C-alpha cells in the first residue's frame, strides 16, 4: 500500500489523520480509494472534469505528477504520495 500524506487543510476530512495507506495502481485510483474512505476529498483536489485543480500539486516520492503521467502516474507499494496545496499571499516588500 502506498502512503498518502494529507495536508493540514484536508485533515478535517480524514478525522485528523496526517498519513493514510491506500491501494491503487495509479495516483488517480489512490485518490478515488481515499474518497471512498473519506468522502469529499476528491472534490477538493479535482475539478469538474476530473483533472487535478491547478493550485494542487501531488508528488510521487520527489516527482510532481504533472511532470510524469498526471493522475495516470503508476504507484508502487512503497511510494510516498504527498498532496501539497499551493501557497499564496504574503507581502510585496
């Protein structure tokens, strides 16, 4: 099972859990499996067409999945999947 690291803003949907193990052959399958266990997560990550929202980055180990095969990126049992919401704001100074 791959380990999925849940960012703080989504932990309210996972009962406070920061990492979860799930089965799936691809990142997309992992997200679907995660959503079955914790309904509402996919809608926070995917747009209406089922694509990753532009302000969400997902990494398989050290590689951002957009540089790989996107949601079709294969996942191995020992992979670490990190969900990273984009950061914005701050000062112009």
